[in-house]
């Protein structure tokens, strides 16, 4: 195999594929890249059996073939080579890397041992804006569970209903839902995608509005196809919680409030709570005012905000991080908070006057000790 290509473009492709290379696998081949020529391109492939990434790099292919090399070492060599054109060639068990007056000869792995990416049939893709999907993942990924005992919650549900896609994550203490309006109706589909996969996909997705991503689902895998990169991942099998049943339309207290003012107040109150790991931030809604307090061994904090309140007065306490993460994920200026009693969840949703209802966040309270 022999090819020539731009050093920076190859480094970029390798860096993308590196996200799917295992660093602690008992199978040495999973710590390798596979480089494969196809037409006048080089496919840079990483695969840790849970997620696989293939990045395509333009090249002048002088001799077709494929090679496997230790991924991290190869990437570091390419990254440190002089700028400009780089030439890579391979013999039976060695790979030569040359650029200008620099030359490396490194040992190759057996490319036949490399485990190829699973084949996913490309029929009827779900087509989304890359920038919008990137944003929606960032607005939900923080509440994916890290609990190894609850496998289905270690992923995010992609739930297609009519012409809407709901992205849903649950960690046992909160629920995050972001909704995307689809340009067409798709068959109803519910797929749980691992959090690690979405974390890597989010990094690869472009922020440019006009770029699209094609998503293909099978019983076992999901494939994201974007620009010169594909990501293939196993899906998580199992029954995701019936999340819509957890959002009650019955409430006794409704509050409309400026999101930024609430966020900054809770962040300030959390400065004391942060040092005392389990210290909650208390919210008291009373006659059109919201009192935010935190009382720890380090001291106390008190803030008061004006709110538009409907219904009963209420005192309730939360882990401040959960409130902060939800409020940071929202873009609108005004949010609506709904409550029933101090032991039931808070639901954060768009203002009653908002044109759309694109998100819902549910947060469980902390029991207050008198």
C-alpha cells in the first residue's frame, strides 16, 4: 500500500477515528487504526466493538491495500511531522512515514485481525440538521445515568412519534426532554443510544446550519453519516421508562421567572452548598416573590426575586447542580416552573406565552429536615 496526502487532513481524520480506539482492551488489535484505500481516498477506522468511527481523507493512492498500526503512536507521529504532503507506504510488516527530510519506519499489525465495522443497511434515513442535533444532544446528555446497574439509563432515547423526535435522558433524579420537529413523518421508532456514542457524535457534528446528518437504525446498531465521517454504534437493549407518564399536568403552583436571574441566583447560593456536598438550595414561593436560601456549616445565603406566581405558596429544596444544568440548557428568556407539593418533582418548561414547547425538565426535590 502506498499513498500521498496532506498531513493536516490526515491528522484530522486520525483524530476523529481515535475517539473509537480502545485504550485498555485485552485485544491488542483494538488499540490500532485500520487504514484502507478506496478510490482516491483513505479510510481511517477505529473500532472498540461498542462504537466504530470511519473518517475519509482525500489522497493520491499509488498502490491500494490496507494496513493496521498502533493508533496513538501513529497519530502522534503524523501530528508531529512537517507540514505539507506526507507519503505513507507499507511492506509486509513495516510502515514507512515520510515528509520532507523526516522519515519513520514502524512495525505494522496484522490488518486481517482488525475487526471491521458492522454493516448497516442504508434505507430510509432520518435526516436532521447537524447543528440542531448537536445542540439538542448538549441540552440532554448531562442527565444520562452513570449507574452500571441501570444499563438502559446509560443511554439516551431517540423516540420518533409522527413528525417529532424526542431526545430523552433519565438518571433517576431528573428527566431531560428536547423535541425536534421533523420535516417529514417517519415510522415510530424508539432506540436507546449509549451516552458515550452521543458524546463523540456531538463533537463531530458541525455547527454549520446547512449541513445534514443521516441516521440509520437497525435492531442492533445505529449509524450516523455526516460529511466525511460515519459513526456506528451498538444500541442499548431493554425497556426505557415510560417517560411521558412522569409529567403530570396537575399542579398547585406555577411560576414564571426570568431564566438568567434564577440561574445566577442559584449559582451564587450553590457556592456554599458546593462545599457541603449534600446541602440543598431551598426555594420559597410566597405572594409573588421567590426566596432562595442555603444554610451550611460555612454560612448562609439569601436572595429574593420577583416572580409571576399562580396558585399556592410553597417551600421546596433541590440539589442546586440539577437546577443549574437544566437552566443552562435552556435558551429562552422566561421559563415556567410547576409544582404540586414539596415532596413531588418540579417541572421546568417554556413560558405559558411561548410559541413552542420544545423542552421539558423534571427534577426530584430533596427532603427538607426541619
